C-alpha cells in the first residue's frame, strides 16, 4: 500500500440524523463500502425540523444514483410528483403565475423561446401568455402527470419533475438503506467533544452514558445549533436577515383532498407567505413570516384559515436566522444541512443543497492529512451556492408592487446584492438573463420569476427582428397546440400516483 493508502480515512462519524444525516450516510455507504467504517449518532431527544417536503428535480438524480426503486420509494415516503410552484398574490394582489420545471417550448438556436416570444407579444396583441409554452405549467394546470420519455427532444420530455414527500419517512427510508450497507447507528446524547491537544482536530464525541465515539472525519448534521462546526470551531455566521427578513415559521398538516395536485403552492401574505404541499396521506402546510411585522398568533390564524382540509395537529413553531456559516469545512469537520446554513424554503432548496454538499464532499474526499486546499475548495463551492440561491429567493421579494403592508414596503425598498440588481436590470431592459451559477437555477427559472412578478422587458434582441415574423408565429402556434394535445392525453396526477404506489383516493374538496 502506498503512503496515501496508509493515510486513508478509517472511520467517519456523522453527528445527527434527520434528512441531512441520512442523506449523507447513504451515498457514503454506497461509495465507500467496507473500505471505511461509518457511524451515525443521533438522539430521539433532539427533534428534527422535518418539514422539508418539497424538492427540486435533482432529487430524482440523487435517488437514481443510490439505485432506489421509484415505486418502492413512492410507497415508503408517501411521495407525489412536483412540476413546479404556483405563486399567488406575489408581485401584486391577485397575481398568479407558475414556476415550472422546464423551458417555454423547445430551444430556438440554443436559446430560450421566451426571447422570441417577446417579439411576438410586441407584434400581436392577441399573443397568449408565454406560460402556454411551458409543458410543466400546462400539465400542472390540468392536474396531469407522466414521467418524461423518449430520446429525441419532444413535448414528452420537455419538462422535469421533483417530488413532494414526508421528510421523516424519507430519512427513515435512507436510514434503512444505509444500515443495510454497513452504517452503524448509535442512539445517544452527545455531552462533550474531544480534540487533539496540539492540532485541534476532533478525535471523538462523548455520549451521556460515558462512551466515546472516535473517528477520523466528523460530519456535522446537528441542525441549526451546529454542535461541531460552531460549538467547537466557532465558524461564524453571515446573517442575511436584512434582505430575507422572514425569521419564523409555523407548520401544520391537514387532511388531503382531491384533486391531488402535482405542484407546490406559495401564497404571499401580509408579512410573509404560506405553503401548500400535497402528499399521498395528507397535505403539508406552513406559514413563513417575519415576527417583526406580525404576531405569532396572527400568523397561526392566517395559516389555519387557509387550510383546505381539517387540521391534523396544532401548528408547530420554528425560529431561524437566514444565512450561512462562514466556513462549512474546518480541520476534520464538515457541516452539511442546517448546520451549514439556512435559506427559507420558498424554492425548495434545502434538500438540494444537502445533495450538492454530499456530492462535493465525495469529489473532494480527504485522507487523514486533511489538506487545507480541499476544505478551501469545498467552502468556495458551498458559499457560492448559498449566495446564488439567496439572490434567487431575494428576487421574489424585491420585485413587488405590493404596498398594502409594512412588510412589503420594506421588501420593495431594501438594498440587494449588486449581482441580483444586475440580473433584474438586464432582464428589465433587454429580456436577457445573467446566469452566475450554471449548476443552479437557469434562464427559464429566472424568467418565470421576473416575468411572473410583472417585469415586461423594454426591448428584445434586435437579431430576432430579422426573423420572418409569420413563420415565427406559425412555429409558436404549432408548438402550443402540440403541447395542449399531449397534455390532455396524459393521465390525471392522482391516478398516476395511485397506480405507482397504491394510494387510495381522498374525499372530494368541499365547495
């Protein structure tokens, strides 16, 4: 064995279970196999946030990389499909738009069709909304679903999808997966962390029963408190509350009703927004808000008044500070999940950042020398992702004409990062989109939000003015009609889910 082999990581200790802990353990177990011992320490006395019920399309790739059976996954986690997010009352009261997973029809000259639609909308006053060319949006509006298929670009694969699922059941599902592949689960409360007296590296975590769990690499999945990354290493925290002022949430499940919709709904409220996430066995609901602009009691009233089924519990209160650790990897400790940072769930990014963090850890997997350059690169990637996701979420608040509450007046006036201001101004003036993170939200997502919130670009690409106008209109009409026919031929979402996982229908929604 060469010298690097002698320095191989022998034991990984994951501190904390929940979604982050088990999403970290599962791929590590798959990739490392018996080459490395993996232990996860969790305590039933410490609750998990457990309200991450909506995801982004990357979750399908994560599941596929683990070799999960889609039907088994759907049954065990009560999953439904997600084609995007419907936004109501954002931008202005009465506004309604959809952020679908996919572009607005097939690309034209490798560019978003929206750029070409702009010219048609300028020339033809009867031009339908650009949303008519989003396959995901058309499917969602019709409550239809089928998984994409076919190798050639077509309506049948011009969209992506994610899942809604019960986060607690998903963590348990991955726990079983990881344990079957050799991960050892230890139940216990950590009372102390031991470090090497000279290097400061963590050497072990002491449990309440006196036992010591030693390791080489420690992964902090302990949630908001950051037991290792903050408690031991004082990583520091960048507080982004000034541009993401929401700091509270309440969550409550209610009975599921028909139809089983294939999308998340976000409804803007006077001091934040509420979510609705349909699962097989219930509907998840929540209210994200700033307690500086409303009371917890009023937030609870707004949440419960908006339910479309009988509440199954009392609202559960959460507090948070939006931001991120200044470093997610220090010495032999890597923070993943809420211990690394938190961005409100408006675009379902929490689980996506976990996926990315685990992937980047595997790409930069250390040996026991823990070369600082690996940590530096990991921290650069994680920091960049948090910043660009932050900008995308801030965009939802900043572009608003709402002035009906103090909260929305604050959002309209608040300063935003120069990077985001440039994106907004570029789109407002020219219809083009600046993409800083090619692995994050792409052109169609930015268009969905900025156009949906009411920005109409002042101009379009002059080169499009050289194209034959009638031929362009004929192309768009043909694509729209093809999308409409294809969507109507798709199965109803609830029927598709029932066929996949055997879930019974829910009672119809009362009028």
